[in-house]
C-alpha cells in the first residue's frame, strides 16, 4: 500500500508545528537585575561599522540596572569607525577603544576580535554584541540576572529583527523559523546535549569564569558562526546554556536588502545545514513541509499542512515581533533559505572559500 503524498506532507508539517508550539510556550524572558557586585563588559567587535557604531554605543552606554563597561575592538576598519568611537570615548570613561593586531593564521576576524575583547574586559560577565545591535536599557542587567539565577554559563537571544525590504523579508525570518520550529527544546537549559545547543552571535552573554574554563573564543578560533560554536563548547564542558526571548532585549537590522543578505547568510551556511549528508535531509524536511503541499492542492491533507506551517510562522512572527507583512512571503523565504544552503555547499565542493568584509576563510564545520 503506497503512502498518500498529502499525508506525508502533513506529517512533515506537523513536526515543526509541534516543536514550535512547545518552544514558543517554553521560551523564557530574561528580566530583573543581578546582585550587587555584578559587572557586565559589553564587548563590540567592529570592522567597517561607521554607519552602525554610533547608535550601538549610545544604546550600550545607556544600560541600566548593572555596572557596565563598553569595549570596542577596531578590527582593521577601512572607514571612520575608530574616529567615531574615539569621539565617544573622550566624553565617557565607561568606553574604551582597542585595536586588533594583525589576524593570526587559523583565526576568523570576529572570533579573534572577541577573544581580544574578552582578555581586556574586567567584568564578571561578558556580553558580546554586533555593531548593528541596539540594546534595550535593561538588557545587560536582565541577561546577567537570568544567568546568575539559573546558573547558566551562557545566555543568548535573537534580537528583534528590523526588516524593511523585500530582500530582508526573504532571508532574515528563517533564523527564528529554524530555531523554534526545528530544534527540540529551542535551546533551553534543560537540553544538555551539545547537539541541541543554540545561540545567536548577535547577543551572547557569558559567565567569565566558565568562558575561561572552556577556552573562550580561542577554542573555536576557525569558525564563522561563533555563537553556536561557543554554546556547543560550553555544553561539551559540562556547562549549561540557554536561549531566551531576545526581542525585548535588543533590536538588530542585519542587512539592508538582498544584495547584503545573500552573502551574509552564505558565509555561515557551511557551519549549519550545508553539509553533504545533512542538506538533503534538511531539504526534505523544509521543502516537504513548506513547499510540497502547494503542489498537492486541493487535497485536504495538503490544506491542513499549509494551515500548520502558516500557523507556525504566524506564531513565531508574533513572538519575535517581526513584521506581519512578511508572513505571506513564507514559502519564498523557505525557498531562498534552501537556495543559500545549496549554493554554500556547491561553493565548498568547488573549493571556494567563505568571505566577508574583505577577508576570505576556508569554510569549516563548526566545533
């Protein structure tokens, strides 16, 4: 007896819908203030970020509820980034500008800058953020309080993604879809196995002692997806990590249009789904649930499958505070995500390195 294709599509759609429902219900909020004596070092690696760094610094320096210092590592910028930071630092003792030495062999740029920032930091907790992130005033305090209260070595969250163009709408929402729809436990602390770890490199807080114990960024020096690699490293070392709801804590506009988004996601793909064994499976899971049902209409099971995936996407969009107008584009978002992954795999098979901001790296599997 052959399996009904529409029923198979429904089963493939039911899996992320079930995971998503549980993950959305369990996704915790970070809130409160940490105990006295807590100090958070807000660490910002910056390379050619003249268009972002001022707003990032204003938000970081406005942090409330915990003592902070803000350190910026200028990573060989070819624009006005260091000059902007110097101007701010002249009027605020909380802020320091550092300059990264030449990139050593075997390191990626951001990871090297983060390692140097951690070495220079004085806080009990290290909050790594990207230059395009805008922290809410209570974010540093809330993340540190959550880490201390729940005895977590690392806390991360996906900031609310600012999406203003079609190109961003076709790429950025895939982040939360994959995290909440396809990762059992959604990165919660009770999922101890390294394979179930998750993190968003835009917003990562680490306990300083645990960070040093696992080797910090030096232990993942060759990766591009540093947040995920660190989370796995912590768990492999017996430490707990957790993903919290990042939307109330920060905002981020990753890219401005498809021309920036495509290479931006492409550079990290080889450390995610784009492997010879993994990508065919991911293609079956994603295309089978989100794209295949369209070809099976008007079968009732196909209609039910589409209802589940659009319900999942609506729930994620609501919780992540992403624009509602992106929801009808959902099938195209999945299609573009798969196109990025297959392109990354093809480039790797052809021996083409990953590149970003004037640097080229051999794409490797994350630790």
